[in-house]
């Protein structure tokens, strides 16, 4: 995926100021756990909800009372769906207003 079209999620560790792609965030959560990336996960979930992506996946991802494996699976599905939505949006966005033609009737 092109990083120019992939949103970057702020990295929550103090060691680095680098931003994560959604896939990198999912991998970091799998390695470090949800607590280590809570802010970035919440940010991505909020963006996904704006796209209308399944609220159940968002709810499970953010619910610390759910089993970790359920949260990880839900987050993985949410990231995959979110990434597909971003890709679709990039490919169907209209041209900038200055490049459109208006047809007068």
C-alpha cells in the first residue's frame, strides 16, 4: 500500500516519534499489547467509525474486559476493513474543483 494514501497513526511510545500505518499499528498491538498503544488504537477506531465500519468490531477492540484474543481479532478485521475503505476512497475521489468541467444547460 502506498504510504502517501495510508493515514499515519501517532506512535504512543516515547522512544520514537514515528507514526504507524494501520497495519504497523496492528502488528505493534500484537507484539506489545493494547495498553502500550491505547491512544493510537482509539484514534484509528474513531476514524474507522467515521467510515461507518462495524461498530461491533470497534466495541470489542476498545473493551478491556473482552479476552485479548477477541480484541486482537476484532482489531485485525477493523484494520483490514478500514484500509480497504481508504483505498476505495482514494480511487474514487473526484478531481479537484479546478480540474472539473461544468456543463451549462
